C-alpha cells in the first residue's frame, strides 16, 4: 500500500461505524467513510459532524463556531480547507504520498536536464498536486471542469507562495482539451489524473469512467514527450481494482518501457494502528 504517513497538520484519530474522526489543524471533524465498517468508541471531542441524508447529500452539525476556512500545512505547502455541503473539505490528504512521488521525479529530472518539465494535471480539483509540482519546478497545466474549484486551486497556490510559478489554469472537459493539445503538437513530461466515477464537463459533457478512462489515457499517451517520466492515475470512488487500472496503463503505455506500480492508497489511523484505504493509485514511471 502507498501510505501517506508524513502529515503533521492532519490526522485520522479514529475510524469506525462508517465514519472517520479527523484532525485538520486544531479542528476535529467526524465525516462518513464507507470503508470503516468496524466499531469505534464515541468521540471524546468533536467540533463538527457531517450527517448524511437518506435522500442524498447531508448537513453539518456544529458544536462550536468554526472559521469559514482555515489553512493546514504539508511540509512546505499550505492549503485552504473548509467544510463543504458535500462532506468534503477541499483536500484529500492521502494524495500526499503521490505529491512526494512526483516531486522527487521532477527534482531529479531538473538536476539532469536543462529543459522544462511540463505536467498535465486532469481533474485537478483544488490543486494539491499542482502546488507540489510547481514547488518542485515543474510547469503545470491545471484542468478542472468547475470554475469555483479552479479558483480554490489558485488560492492554494498563493497560500504556498507559488502564485508566480508557471501554472496555467483551464476550465474545460478533459477529453476535449487533450484532443486540442494533440492537434497543437503539445507534449508533456508528466501526466496525472484523478477521474470521478461519473461527472459532467463545463458544457454538459457526460463522463462515465468505465467508458471514458481508456480512451482518455490512450489519447494522453500521444502527448508524452521523449523525456516523459510519469503517468499517474488515482481513483477513489470508482470501484475499479488497482489491477484494472494497471492493465489500462500496460495496454496504453506498453511500448514505452518504464515501470508500472499498482496498489491501494491509504492513511494511518492513530488510535488503533489500522490503515484506512482511500482508493487506489497506479503509476507508470521511468528514470531519465
């Protein structure tokens, strides 16, 4: 398992009963998590609790006045977090293990090459990976279909002191943008994506991962430069096994050499010593 274990400002204190008890800085939240099917004692301290509604969605119950948003740090990066109406906080802490993986590749590349390391980040959300890559010296194209989420990503970059880095923010449908990049002859040294199970583009384009993942990955392969160093796919709610996504990479990238790793991704639970699984990550990479 790829384990994100280097956090200081975030912690899963405990998990169970279909929920996880988390510390975000000094604020403690209780949120649903379908993977934690074992029992958990009643929390001794809690600042807010997200309750799911049987009809969909849910609501936050607050036990004290919380700020609208606050910041937490991961190493040299800073991120704005806030409770949203869909239980999320704007950050997926398990992805820190992928940030470190990609940063190391970029930093090694920059030591050996006097050329840009360009990265395409699809379904890029609030920009955790974008910030990590920009801090390592990469040039990043950050794409998401939601205007508000892209604005959040820009704010995260500024919080980390990276607002002046070469990051291009795009609001578009992923496949349409990739196809345009192919026609333009653009190339990238790294590509990553975190596609949802279902979704819609900014003008109503329908996305279903079982139908769309391989065509998108295959099209992205045409954008890889001769110095391409990584291709990373993360999936959280898809239900696809790591081996399935690994095989997608094998079929799409089989002629390019390199290595492929596929495994679950997770976070340690402090109180019990257990590991909370948070989906899977599949990585193709090579040393340049």
